[in-house]
C-alpha cells in the first residue's frame, strides 16, 4: 500500500482517537514514514505511520518516548496501534522550528543554537537507556552494515562504557527549538544502545556527507553546516568533555551512511543517484586508512 493510499482519519479511528479531530494535514519531509499534523481537542499531535516491515521500529520508538530520558525533550506517545498491517503512533506535536529552520530565520542565533544542538546530544548520552532496549541486546555495530570489512572486531575492542542511547539520526531537522530552547527530539526509528562515539560519528557523517546538490547555494549550505558542526562540538564538549579514538567510528559511520542511502536510490520522490554517494565513499576510505584497515569494504 503506497503512502497516497493511506487514510489518516481511518488510522486515527483504528488507534481509538478519532473523536474531536478537527483538522488533519500532511507533513512533508519523512523518507521512511508518512506523517500528518492532527488537531484534536484543541491540541496538536503528529500521526506517524510506518511500513508493515517496520513494526519493531515503531515499537522501539514507542519504548524510548514512553520511557522518557532526563534532560532530553521527547514528545509523549498518546496512542499506538496498527492499521492494515501498518504500525502507527500518535505523539505530541513539538512547538517551534527545526534547528535548521531556526538558524535560517535568525542567523545571529546560530552560534547559540549550534551549542544547544551539541549540549542536547550530550544530555541524551548521559541518560540511562530504557531497560527494554538494553534487554533486546541488538548490536549497534551491525546497523546498516556499518561493521563490514573488519570494523566489527576493532569497534568491539575499543568500546567504552557505560552504554548510551544512540539516536543515529541526530541532525538539525530532528531537533526542534523555540527561541533558544530545545522543545523536541524526534524520529527515533534508528535508536540503539551502545558506545556514544558511534552516535557522534553518525552525526558528523550526516552533517558533512548528506548530498547538498551543486551550485552556489550548495557551497553556502556546506559552509553553514561546517560552522554548525563547530558549535555542536563545543556544546557537546562543554557538557560531556572530549572523546578520543574516533577513527574507526568515523569509518563505521561512513559505511553505514553509504549503505543506508544506497537503499533509497530509485524510490519515488527521492532524487538520489549512486554518484551522490562518492564523497561519502572517499571519506570512509580515508578513515579506514586512519584506523589501519583496508580501504575497501
């Protein structure tokens, strides 16, 4: 069933929350899920609908959001269920803008927001992981095939504790802010538990390697993203202190990014070609060399 075949009001009925719904509007931006903003009883919510094969992904998102993490703004789950084999969650709508849009709207606030971006991730890593995720025992190293080419053994040998919650999609579109305050960390589809350096490396890979297109606007976007990264690093270190031994984690993050994005090539509405991943392939080969591993994987 395609996303265009989804009936959000029928899904809300399946979740038992169709009463008092006054408006439903689609939200553009999700690659892996369909999202609507729902007005119900004078409050705003997000309806997030997954593909049938993402049942456990939806369950893990719900585990994190229901557990709550101290110091981390996470929207609450108000309803969870299934419609035509498609898992769905109704969660609180977070006020404000994505951090990316907030920076664009108020460039003078960019340094402060960039540090907030880093500090919020540091607080995420300091929070105790939900027991249900720990009990699952799912290896973060295997996510998106990131441990390929000899990396698994290296990463296991360099692991540090205690384990942290790893968001694995921590970027400026998934942190919502209002003014200079974080209001919501969203999209927990990739959540794992493990070495926090993997989550940091994943964020660096997204910031540096996510395709920006070409032309002057792409150059400006890359420059703005690098400045954001600098502030993010400062904000993280101010809360959590510095971390070392990042080379194998950068190699892992590059491998996972290439594998993850390669699966999206050819999907309807996604303008992505194999050549767009060449910078990520080169970056990964560089960090594999730095980690003392073969460049290919």
